[in-house]
């Protein structure tokens, strides 16, 4: 309180006490009121009270000119009342302040708890919802899926899952930009949610969504959900002035809750979505346990290829390429085999396709090439030159940079003469605009390596590359040779004759694949085919068998 206001207050209190001293009878309540005024003025310590009472007493003495014992006694009693009431009032004010503090603390605590709950709710929502579309995210979906599978409502409870992915959505981003793409995703998510209510729709990331059917009564329920979702997404979305067409593929899985787990259900749905995509998109595919089992086995086989190479499980058999003129062995084709520890001996058709799909054909093909050259370098023949070894090159190998350096280094390391190596490529290998593979084959041909076109007649049969490529041999596909089994079938014979004539006009030799009978061999010889390969001339066998034949 400012000094002037304090002086005024003390003067007022002195006047009140002076009147009380003169009044009859003496009213000690005035002392109580003065004490309350002092407490209210925040004179809140014993020292401050003593000093204040001293000032009041001096003023009373001065103003009243006290001499009488009665006045002094009255003043002493009033001052004692002030002291007593002051202590009581100060005590009450302290209690009030403590109560106010307690109430303020309680209010603050309630406000803090409310703010904390609101913050936790916001955090929970952010943690369980996709920020772009507002849909539940993978975390919330996983919780709901676990709850759906762990329910106790009957042993026969069934659940369904629709795994949905937008088809070729990257084109939308590439064509219109990511801003338009994001808005199209939001629109698609909104349509999807409305079309399958009340089922849970979650965004798993990117353009992938999932719909959980928690209480299915059968496959038809989940298929109906998939069809409703596809129908909702089929209409173009207008975004930023652009008509954006969005289609989707859906993998459908439905089964008893007791027979599955979250991971199994999601994996099955993912596989089924892949089937829908492979079928061209824009539709749904239903889970098939047998198909899934076959694909899992293929995947496991593919994953075992690198370890199989390291453990030496692969080996080569050789099939003779035999002259149709004198029956001599001109060359042998290297055919890879896999001695699988669990599945036994596997032929190429069991794993070559897998290796090509995954890119493992590159290390596997490199091993086949190196092993064939290593084994062939020591072959000798009783008469004439030893046979060349023919090795298939996959598309990835031919188009891979460094092919020339790889083959050249291999020939130097093994000592195999270049003319005793033949590389077989398919027609489809050359069906591209890339110049590097053609340049690499020309360089290898200049080194003396033989180049053959394998399975000729089953691909594009583009005659232009026969003119431009350094090809030395055509291997005619066995489909044409099989047609020679029927004596009355002249169509295949005329086709083969034309191919042989064409090849000879280009200074190419012709080997017919798949020769299985004497009749086929004789008819091929009659039309001028140079060599044959097939069971009639010998089945694939270890190198020792081939060596025994040529020696």
C-alpha cells in the first residue's frame, strides 16, 4: 500500500478508537474491527502490528491528551482487543488463502488432466490414423484384426479380408503431379469407406487399402464387399480440373477365425491381390489354398538357389548335337541339374523360370558357363576335333554390361579355344532397341565364339536379325520336328525345308531339336538339316558318357 494511503488509514483507525474511548459503555468490538482493517491492509507480521499499534497509541495520546487512569485502562483493553482480533483475523485469512490455493491447485489439476486426456486422444488419433485420408492406419487395423480373430463369439466365427490396391496409380502422379495424386487418393478413400460401410477400411500405405469384414457368413459376403468397392472406384474423379480414372485390384480371403492368424490372413490376402494384378487388374481374385501352396513352394525353391550354388548342389549333364550326315558328335549342350537336398534331382524346368524371374539367373548362368568351359577344355576325341560345348544364355545375361569381358576372361582362365564354345540365345533376347547386346555378340563372334539362335520359329522369327547378327547356327524348335511323326503331314516338313534353305542361304548351319525317332531323323536328313538333338541321338548324361562315345 502506498505511504499516503497508509497514513490515511491509520488516521481513520485512530479516530474510530478515540470515539470508542469516549463512548459509554466501552465497546471492544471497535478493536476487533480495527484489527480486521489492519489484516485487510496486509499488515501481516507481529513486528508490523507492534509498530502500527505504537503509532496509533501515540496519536491517541496526542489527540486526547490522556492523563486519566480510566482512559489509559480503556485504551489498554482496546489495544489488547486489537491484538487478539488481529491474531484471529490473520489466522482466518491464512486459512482462506490456503483454501484458495488448494482450490486453485485442484482446478489446475483438473484442467491439466483434461488437457492431458485431450492431448492423449489427439496423439492416439494421430498414431492410429492416416494423416492424408483420415482413415485408420496399419496400427489400428492390426489391433482390430487381432480383436476380430481373438473373439469368443462361437467356435465357428468367420472373418474376411479384402486387400485392395489401385492399378497403375503411379501414372496419375507422373501425369498430373503428386498434389493431384494425393487429392485423388483422398477422394478414392472417401468413396471406398462409404461403399463398404460399416466395415473397417484402413490405408496400409501408398495406394494400398484393406477392408475388414469382422463377422462374415461366408465367401459371398466378402466378395460382395469387394465388388462394392470396385464399383465405387470405377467412376472418374474430378481433381483440379482433371478427370482422374482410378481402378483397383482386390485380393479376397475368407475363413474361420480359429483357423488363421493375423500374419497368415494378411499374407494370403497379399498373394491373392498379386493374382488379381497378374490377371490384368480391375477385378478381384479369391484365395486358393492349392495355388498358394504351389507358389510358396516355388518361392522357397527360388530362395534356396544361392545357397545351392554355394554348397555345390548344381551339376551339368550334356546332350549330344549329332551330325545327320555321318552320325558324329559335333557338339554337346550343357544342361544344368540341381541335386536338391530335400526334393532330389531337379530338371531345369523346375527352377530356371524362377531364376529368371528373380534375377538369380545371372549368377546361376555364370556358374553354368564357367563349369561347362572348365569341363570341356580337357575333352579329346579319337578322331577329328573334340566337340564344342553349347551353353544357353538368358536374356539378363546377354543384356548385362561386361558380357564380353566375362567370357574372354573365362576362356583365358580355362584355356578353352573360342571356337569350342557356342552361346545359345533365344529370339526374344534380341527383340529390343538396345545396341549393346548386339555389339557384345559381334565382339564375341570376332573372337571365334559360336553364336546360335535357340528354339527358332517359336518367337518373332524376325529374319532381319539373322542378316545383321553374327549367328552361326539355328536350332529349330522341337514343335516342328514333332509334326514329322505323321507320314501324311507335309506342312511341317515344308516349313522345315524352307527354314533349312533360308539358313543355308545365309551360311548358317541348322540343328533340329527334339528328334526322338528314326523316321524323324531320316526326314530331316532328306531335307538337308545339318544336325539333330534329342533322345534318338542320346539323352542328357554326365560328361563321362559323352567322352566314352567320342573316344
